[in-house]
C-alpha cells in the first residue's frame, strides 16, 4: 500500500546528449515531469509510492508504465486513454547548467485529470488509505478550471478522512491565462496544504516583492494553517517555517553543476521521504539537499537508479 501518491503529468523528455560525429546536436530520450521526478526519487529512498496520471495507449505510454513498475511504484491509479499520447518536452542547457524548456503537450491526456466522474470515484477508493497526496502548481495549471474545482472537492473529502496534502507551487507563467488566475488557484490549494514546498524565486515571480520576500511569504500564508512551509532558495540556505518559528539549514556547495533540471523535484522527494519516516524538519532538509546535490551533477530529470543510490551513499 502506498504511503504517498504523487499526482501530475509525465512526459517524453529530450535532453542534451553528446554531440554527433559532425558536431550536430543530439538528444537522449527519457521520461520526466515534476511530480514524476519526485515519485521516482521517493521510491528510490524506500518510500511506498503510487503515481496518479492519465496516459495514452501508445508505445511511449507503455514504456512509462514499465519504468514506474521497475521502480516499484504502484501504477494502479493511472488511466489509459485510447488514441492519445503523452506530452513531450525538450531541454536546452546553457554553459552554467541553467535550462530552458520547450513543450508539446496541449493534447496530453493528463490535462483531463479530475474531469471524469467515474475516474474520480475510483481514485477516491484507491487512495482511501494513502497517508499523503503530493501535487504541484504544474498539476494545477494543466487541468484547467473545471479540473481544479473537482480537485479541491476531492482534497477536501480526502482530508476529512484524515489524509495529508503536500504541495509545491512550481509556477510556470506560460501555463496560466494570467498571474491572477494562478494566484487564486494557489491560494485555494494552499488552504488545504499541510506541507508546502515552495521555491522563493517562484513566489517572487507569481506575487512580486517589495524587498523582503521571506517576510512576505510569512504574511501571505499566515491564515492558511499550513503545518510546515519549506522555502527553497537555490544555493542559499533552506528556510523552514513552522508556526512562529523559523529555522535555516545550510545547502552544501556543489561545484560541478551540469543541469539544474529537477533539482527542486528531487529536493522535495528527499524532504517528503524523511518527513514520512518521522524525521525532524532539519533532518528532512539535510536529506533533501543531498538528493538535489546529486541530480544537478547529471543531465536530465531522472538519472540512473544505481548511480543515484551510489552517490547518495557517499554524501
């Protein structure tokens, strides 16, 4: 039985590979997506997991299901849609490891998550005994207004039965009609959130700032009754807010950064795994930093399992 279920979209990923013999650009094919990256790392850390999404009936959807199963992730909550294919995205990296994304996902079946009544009923039954649900602002964005309304009702019922909700706002402006629409959707979701895993850059991009962005986060969510707010700040220390307390956890320096893709997703997995195992917030942030420090030294959103575990053992 899954201890945590991650909800969202997994896509076909084309990431940079070694240049061809004529110097042309090559891409390596894999599968990734923010909540998918997180669920895979959670499973590698030993947390019983499930993934909730919608896929097609094509070869690539079959391969995604196989990848999840190989990671011992429960795939029973995945709905297959006849005649559809997953979305696709391509990563372009600058010399310092920062990245730019290009997407082809408008007709992806995951966009219909929380739209179909029969699927909602089945999902509620499947997740009845799951301790925590995790989703992101990208999940919120792609499912549209109708899906978001159904999701909020779904989470309200889930929480009434004792379930917990974790959320990463993961703001991507191009997925929203306006910042105001994204702000309202985030407020609605954060009002139901027990553990918020936020990125300070995203908070500033979505809400703006007058200078003290951390203080603004505290004020913005003071009335949301969030048990823990974790603020990711890149290479700067992680800030953990619990009630009126504030704690800071150093981020170990990583000098050989290759690709920052999935750094936040992998951090989230490390934190959630430790949190669900009963670790303190400090211990959870330390594990999260170790995990993120591994992924940014390699290309792509998900790296080889044994490579990840070997490097984790040395940190």
